[in-house]
């Protein structure tokens, strides 16, 4: 039997990742209770910042764990997908969603739409989760501006001037990022 070093999963980066999951539930609650959009966007931005901080802290203080890598991947997809779907459902049922908003949402979520089935298959098969490439990090950063801008654009149309160009950029970078991610998953198969 192989002697594996046991990971200490109780560290700041992993707690930030767990916080991101909890904040996702808060965001969903706020969306469906019709909370002020600026409060929803504020909590979303805080949750998105935990994604940036957990990785920075883990690398800087050598607190990287396999648990953290896998949980971070799930927390990221959970934050983005659940927020987008909740927002889509609430806005659609309340007659706030226009076709341009739906199109932008698809573009913003392009990476998740393409890569999530492959990511889940790799996760549940026990295959290693690939490290994020630079383009994935840039895509996430741009998403962090585009999704809140889109959410705000439904209530304040001037935000469309920011959300639309960002959505187009993300459609391109998200698709490229997803293709690299799928390629890396296939290369890492056991």
C-alpha cells in the first residue's frame, strides 16, 4: 500500500472556496426574492473575488491541496452557472429578459457550457483536474465584469455598452479556454 501524505484541507484558501459556495446560495436567494440588483451584484463580486484570493493565497503560502483544486473548480462553475441560471429564470419569468440579454448570457457562459460535461466526467472518474491556463484566468476576470454588467443592464440600459462588448470577447476567449481545458483533460486521463 502506498503511503500518501495526508492533506490539511482546513486552510484559508479552502475556506474561501467554501465561502464562495455559500455566497452562491445567498445570491440565488437574493435573486428570487427580488432584492435590489446592486446588492446582488455586490455579493456576486465578493464571491468572485474569493476565487482570485484563494489561488493567490494558496500559491503564496504553499497551501495548495488536491481537495482545494477540485473544490475550487466546482465552486467556480457553481457560482457562475447557478447565478446565471437563477438570473435567467427570475428575469425571464418577470418579463425583464430581452433576446439581447439571453444572447449575452450564452456568450458569457460559453466556457462553462462547453467544458462542464468534460470537467464533471474527469472529476467523478478520479482523473486529475488540469491546472488553469492563462487564457482561463483572463476569461474568468472578464466574466467577473461581464456578468454583473449584464445583470445591471437589465435594470439600467446604459450598462449594455459595457456588457455587450465584454460578452463578445468572452465568447471568443471562453471557447478557446474550453477547448484547451478539454484537451488537457484528455491528456490527463488515467
